[in-house]
């Protein structure tokens, strides 16, 4: 009888350790997803919405607000969405307009180059 009790304790310990590891892994995955500052899908949808606004209403990419892409509590501009999309923080307005004209060729005329 003493032998069975020792085996049960070992199995219970292994199960508790496995559950603990599972909980730690799930918690880590959850935290990574919550604190992920910029989501590629949110950048793409912001760029799409901003380009549509630009095509329909005109204006400058830096003045077209597309929502809070980087989750800092402030609305971000189409220009910022273009910068994140291209992964170039020095990207300027003419290039952003060009990006929009390529994404929506029927809606937006390509900007004229001097």
C-alpha cells in the first residue's frame, strides 16, 4: 500500500507542474498580444481608410486622421500610416500620395511630378 501512495503523489505532482507550465505559457502569450503596440492589420486598414478619404475628399495625408494606430490615445494621420506601412519614418507626403494612388488607381489620380 505504501508503494501505491508514493506513485500517486508523483503523478499528482507531475500533473500540477504541467498545469502550472501551461498557465504560465498562456499568460505569456496573452501579455505579448496585449502589449503589442502596432498590429500589421491595423496599419493596413488605417492606410486603406485614409487613402479612401484622400481619394474622395482630397486634402493632405498629414491632415487626414485614421484612428489610433499605435495605441497612444492620440489619432494618427494617413502620413503616419504610410510611414508604418513602408517601415520608413522619413517618408514624405508625395510618396504617401503615390502609395494611395497605387492602391486605388481608379479613385485617386497619381500625383503629378514636377
